[in-house]
C-alpha cells in the first residue's frame, strides 16, 4: 500500500484526519469560485 501522492500527482490536499465536511465544502466552494483558498487553523488542525 502506497500513499496516493507516491502514485499520482496531487494538485491539492486537505490536511486533517479526515477533514470535516465543512472544511471540504469551504475548499470546493473557494476552488470553484476562483477565490484564494483560506482555511482557518480550526479547520485543519489535528486532534
């Protein structure tokens, strides 16, 4: 088993284990609208 980034090129990744639905939603909305992607520490911290 290999991490996905060792198999294919990854353009974006969301940190977290796993990222919350809110984090994914924010990321996709900003990506599709052409905005700069800004995620707060609260959205991407590891527990």
